[in-house]
């Protein structure tokens, strides 16, 4: 699939199964991430890959976060958290590693990490896999942040759920003129 086709046909898929990208394919995905535009060449990102049984450890972290925030949380609510990372055979947490820089504000570093995440998502699709970018309260939770190595101004910009599509939703239509305007010279 060429780059334009990948960009025009990528869509999110929540229902995912095996196979996941192989070790070599994962390496390509992460190289694609590293090609995201990045003001000042700071490489302001970190990718934490959860595969196989390691997804269960991520589930444990989510469950621990829930019970730290709500000691009365039910067993069922905790089990729900534990199962979240099992919704795909591979999960990549993308963390913006934000540092003080005289010319590159935090927002630009976070955008770069988001662009790296999107490079992964497009590359996933171009390789014939599928995925969905998820966030939610775990991204901002102190326990999850600490366990994943997000410190200070770092931001967890998302959890990328990756695998093979079980069913593919359609791509929604949109009205171009709602989003795009060509600037015309003002009449004088
Ligand atoms: C930063 C970010 C966070 C998101 N968080 C979630 C989320 O927590 N749960 C969810 O179902 N979709 C989330 N989405 C939306 C999906 O990733 C997806 O974009 C959306 O379902 C639309 O599908 P599409 O990508 O095929 O257009 C998020 C997207 C972005 C960019």
C-alpha cells in the first residue's frame, strides 16, 4: 500500500485479534514513529511496548490505579481494568518526554509525540494491521504515570491498541467545505 492510500484509508478498529506485528514489523513501526517531525530534534518521546503476558501487567497497573483512587472499588470494576489491555494483542503507550527548552515549548513536544503516535497508526494500517488510539483517565493517573516512567511535565499521549481487525468499520463521509477554506485575495 502506498503512503497516500494508507493515509486516505486508515481507520480505527476497536475489535482486534492476533496476529500482532512481528518483532521486525514492530521495529519498522517504531522507526516510523522516530520520523515524526520534531522541533529541535529533541526526540521528546518514549514508547512502552506491551505484548503477550506483559499486557496483563499493564492491566494490574490500571487496577492498582483504580483501587488507589477508590479503595471501595468493586472486584468487578478492577477486573474490567485488568481486561482493558487484553482488547488487542499489542499495546504501545506513547509518552511525551517533556523538557525545558528555550525555543521548543511543552506543547510542541507533546504534539511531536502525538505525531509519532499517528505515524505508528498509519504504518500499522499500511502493513495490513489495524488499531485504535485510546486515552482516558489512566493517562493522567499518578500511579500509571509513575509506573510507566512519566515524570514532571511528561504526558502519556495515548495507548495504541494494535492487532488484526476482526471487523472493519466504514470510513465516515465529510463535507470538505466544513473544514477547508482556500484563502482568496481580499477585494480592495
Ligand atoms: C488523542 C486521542 C485520544 C483518543 N482516546 C480515545 C479513547 O479513549 N477511546 C476511544 O474509543 N477513542 C479514542 N480516540 C478516538 C479513536 O482513536 C478514533 O480516532 C475514533 O474512534 C475515530 O475513528 P477514526 O480514527 O477511524 O476516524 C482518541 C483519539 C485521539 C487522537
